[in-house]
C-alpha cells in the first residue's frame, strides 16, 4: 500500500506549480498547509522531507520552508550527524567511541534518536541538514528508504541496511557471531538451545539465521517454541524467560540477541530459583559495559574498530574517493560464568 505521505508529496508539488512559486519564496506555515491539505503535521513533515531531499524546497531554522535548494554550503562545519534507533548500551558505546574518535579530527557530533519511528527519523534527517552537517552515520529504518534515496549529504549505515540504496554500510558479522555461539554451546553438550532476539532489523535477522543454520548443519531439529523475537530490552528478556520455562521441556541453553535481553532473562531465572549455568546456560551479544559485572558470557563486537571503519568510509565519501559497499566486522566469544556444560 502506498504511504499517505508519498501521495501528499505530489499534492505539494502541484500546489507549488499551480501558484508558480519561484526559488526563495516561502511556503505557507506548516500549520496552515496541514489544515488546507487536511492532513496531520506528521504526514506533512514526512512529505516536506521528501521534497527537501529532492532539492525542491529547503528549510531555514525558525523561519520556515522555502522553494528551491538550500544555498550552497561553502565551508565545512566539522559536524557529523549520528542517528541511532534507541537508547541501548551498544549504541551508547558507539556514541562514546565516535565522540572520542572525532575529537582527533576536530569534529563535533550531532546526536538524534529515532525511537524506531519513521516520522522522528525524517525529522532527524531534516535537523542534520538544517545544522549543515558534513556527513551522517545512521542506523536506518527501512520505511525511510525514499528519504535516504534522495539524501544528498554523505552518509554511511551501520547495524542495519536498506536494499537497493547505494549507501555503504559497516556491519558486525552477526551471522558468524551466532554461528560461533551455537557451535560453542553444542561443544558443551547442549542440544535444546533457544534464541531470544529483537525483531525487524538486519542484526536480529542475521543472528537468527546463524542460529538456525548451525542447528541444521548439525542435523538438529528446529523447535519453533524455542524462538522468540520482539525487542532489545530487559523487560523482553524477562517475559521471554517466562515463556521458555513454561514449556514441557525447557531449553538447556539460551542465546540472547543482545546483553540487555540476557540481563532480563537472568533476572527471571534468579526470581524462579533456576541456577545459571547449572540448570540453564545463558549467552548474550555485544558485550555491554555491565556484562562483565554480572559475569555474562557474550559476543564481543569491537566498537573501536567499527567506529574507525565508519569514519574511514564516511571520509572517503566526503572526499569523493571509492568505498567498499559492504564491510563486515569480525567478533569474538567471551566466556564467563553464565555458560557451562549441559547436565542432560
């Protein structure tokens, strides 16, 4: 189904054409435009963002929307936009590492959090443009594909991707990470292995694929009741733990899509008096700052190297140099006290 804001972009183009508006002329205020076109302000802003990325209009902060492309930026601002989907320990690590790295190049960081809401992502991209950032590092939402397709600012993706858009991306090799986790658990004698992950993003898809592929490689049956996907949160880990332990035959090991999920699961096991790893082994992903404190086995994804590669790729785009379309970053297992041999 065509998105409502896409239809609205055609109406706005007709509105501009029929009134023979010229470059530099100001559009009606957004409130009046929304009332006239009988749409809400969120839909209107998404449509305006498309027109802006197409160069048909530009926004001037505190003044409004104007016809034509924004005046050419003659000097660098030394600002880099960082767009993340949520406040998660992994993204916090990226933020800290990126700020530290950019300081070496006398660059500043402009942070926006989309909360995985397309309208907020559209507003974030507009904000970056308004601030005149030299480049953008983003975890993109696939529903914003058209915005990125029209985006003129040098951009690099990480942790997620959008097919069919020529924007380079740097990703952790989540398939191999999951493969290494399952191989390790199998080597410890586990055969009833569950997976609790996020949902919809590239990382969660690849981790689940790696989990399934490794079980199939060892000719082990796939138990659909052992696979749950929702979100990257402690609350979800706790809730998924309830579901798994209520099964007639609970798993002996659980692979979690990130460490926040794993920490929620561990809290549920502790509440129920289930011993870890004596009764159930738990392993996470991403090696969050708190993981060592709680003794969580996990997958370490080298944040510093990921950030360096993101910066190198973005610099190449800014300077008109060739880039590698896809860079996959390796990871390594860290074994702590939440995993052990199966007692079955």
